[in-house]
């Protein structure tokens, strides 16, 4: 099954994936295979028909859309673990599995298998893994896929930001990185970035002045300069100066960017960071809020004022969570003008961790909670980036954080 699907994938479009997967799976006893992909706001799962959400054609008896909350499919997505669904009199059942690109949740796959057949369960898991790789490789070039994962229209600024973002979730045997940002379809100046280089994780959060397309352009320039600086081997403060110079050269409108630039040594747990007029990062340790990472900030990038920040460092303990965020997270107000607030923000993260939720599921629920607090609409962009370090030999802990009991 896997060999034939890999061979076919080289000349396969996204539209051809559902049919090809179903055909190859049927040959090994996995029947009625269907693929659902998650929307940008991680609220619903949409049937991948190969034709887009508005195309004609009969999708059979399958639901085109399933809610994540309150469904078996949603449970598989939230827990990142297989779930047995409807059972039939002939000894078969529906088997729901998360579709994961590493630790990035793409959607879920459903197959009808024999309830007592361990080999079928294993084959279904391998199939879900291969489907994830194909979706990731074909998705960036498929407009039908891009339409499918959107539930409404998107601004040009948001279009630009989403195309530049790294995956919302990444993990290896030492670190978990997860992020969330809203409003998904009207992003202005908020963004984030991260990357690994050997044993070092580079990451940052950016908040550009304004909420329009020009703010998106400014934020995109800042991220491009951040990447360019670190790829040339520059340190954090030198990279900050690279961003400052690029913004001054390319954008003379007076717009600026607040940011936190950071790097984490995965061997030692030493975190280094510099703040440019941005909210202070926080550390959550052993299920409680430990401290705000106070450090003398510099002026926002692009102002030309020339006041450099101090470069600070902190030695982390295995299991620590570093949280970077923009002001839209804590300043979101409900209809009565009450802020969501820093205390509620941190308390939410701590409680969801105590509940055994993974980092990506915690942030998914956080964003939905903030949207609910704000009656579904945000006046400002809201971004959070969570980095969880598990020590130099932390594989078991990483998997525990991603696969809650």
C-alpha cells in the first residue's frame, strides 16, 4: 500500500490524493478511507474531496464538515491519538486517526477496519503518516486545498503572513514549539518565526505598528531580516540591528516593530533574549507561573532612536515553558471593556497543562477562549509562541506533552 502510494505521489495532484489513498488502502483491507483537513482556526474538519469545498459532485454519504468540539473525529484531532468510532455487526468499526506532519496537526483520517485486527490498526497509522507527507508536499501549490481550509474571505495582509509562517507546531526529542495567532483572516502586523540550527533554536515574536496591509509588509520585512541576520551568523543584538537597518532603508513611513528575539541552547538550557519595546516573556515551571523575564528593553525596531536593549540570559530547567506573546493577547476586551489580562492568560496555560493537554491543543483552546471573551472579534492582532524545553535527553517528556493521557 505504502509503496504504491509513494510511487503514485510523484505525479499526483492534491485533487487525486483522496481517491488514490482509498484505492491503495482497500487492497490491504482498509475500506471507506476518507480524509478530513482542519481549517485555519482549528474549529472544523473538512472533507478532502479533491474538488474544493464549493465544487459540484457527489461526496457520497460523508459529511463535508465536522466540528472539532463534540465529535469522534475532533477527539482524535485534539488528543493526537487514534479513536475507535462506530462499530458494525460484521465485526468492523470506524477507526479515526490524526494526520500528523511530525507534530503539526493537519486533520484526521477514517478507515473501516476489523475491530480485532492489530495489523489493520497499524497499517492505518502508517497510511495517515504518509497522507500527511503528501498533503504537506502538495498543499502549497493547491488552490483547492487553500480554499478548503478557509471558512471565510482573507485580507491581502493575512494572505502574506500565512504564506511566510513556519508550521504552527514543531517538536524533536528536546523541544516543543507551538504558536497561535488571530484574527486568522485579518492578520495585520503580528507574526512569529522560529528555526533550528544544530543545538540552537532561534525564535521571535513581532508586532508591527498598524493593522493594515502596510503593517503586514513591515512585519514581513522584519522577519526576512531576522532570518537573514541569523543565517549570516549574527548574534541577537547584531540581528536586531540588521532588522533596524532594513526597516529604515525600505520603509520610510515611520512605522516600527516591537519584538522579542531569542535563542535557546538545547544542550545547556540557556535562554538568551533581547526585547525591543515588546511585552516581557514569561516562564512557567512545574505547573506554576515562575517569573517574567525582565530585561532592559531597547526602542522598537525601525524608530531610528538607537537605544539598544540589554542581552539577557536565563538557565532553564527541563520542562520549562517559555511564552512570548503580543499585547493583543492580554488586552483583548469583552463587550464591557474588561481586558482578558495577563493573570487570566497565564492561569489558562497553567490549568490546561494540569489537565494534561498538549501544547498545541492548549493554544488552540486559548485562542478560542480569547475570541469568546471578545465576542468573536478582536480589535488587535493576538499572537502567542510557546517553547517547551525537555532537556538534552527528553524524548519521553516531549511525547508526554504531545500525547496526553
